[in-house]
């Protein structure tokens, strides 16, 4: 098995990918049991998050449904949440008399 080099947060790690096992598709009986409402959060505007319920997705033959136990909000997402202007990098000083066209 090959190793992957993962770089992030100021450090690098050498990891091996996990083996993947494929299961048979969900039966019609089991699929009927899973048709419930799932909870989610929708971004509704400036500093407004609305909890909502959505129908559980029904997977097809080669689809996968992933159950999330937790999620987070990273610092980059705060620009949308707080309606800040997008980060464009540092502005460089210009010589007097030079303007952008």
C-alpha cells in the first residue's frame, strides 16, 4: 500500500489510505425504514442560521449517504456569516501620481 504525504497546520504527516469495502445496495425494505427527516442548518442571511428538517436522501444502487455527527465553522466562513468584504490580500503602496486604470 502506498503512503501519502499530508501537509497542513505547520507539520507534515506520512499516512496510509484506509482500505475501502463496498457493500451491497440498501434493500427496498431498509430504504423505506430510513425515510425520516434529517436535521440541518441553513444560512439565512447576516448572522442568521435557521435549523430546518429535510427528507433523508434515498441512495440509488451505487450511491452513498454519509451521516454527519458534527460540523464546524472555520475562520474563512466568518466572512460570509458576518458579511465582511472578501479578503483580497495586502495592498501595495503606489508612487504619488500613479493611479489604477
